[in-house]
C-alpha cells in the first residue's frame, strides 16, 4: 500500500518505486485502477514515468457527478498538456 503521496504523479512514482523495491519490474505492464474520468491522465503520467500502464476503470454511479468530474478532468488534462 502506498500512503505517502498527495497527487497522482506522486502516487504513481511511489508505487513504481514499491514495485521495484519488492522485486517487480516497473517497466512491465502495470494496472492502474482509477475512476473512469481520471484514468486517461493517470495512464499518461505513468507512461511519462516509464511504465506500461493498463487501465482499470471504476464506475461513477451518479450521472450528475460523472458529468461534473469529466468536465473537471478535461481541464486537468489541458493543464497537464500545457505545463
């Protein structure tokens, strides 16, 4: 369990370090489990860290929340691409 991070980027970096620490290979395919609206960005960040990410989407059950989260995630992706 990785419990030291405060952002997606930190979580992925710390998780990949744990994989290596426990004898795994972070360059091999790794599964990333996240909300469907967050999965694109998480996989993008993992690729930048050298991982080969496979996405597992958790479903958001409330349609109103899902729309709100997808809009927020779209702005986060734009920010990520610009910065």
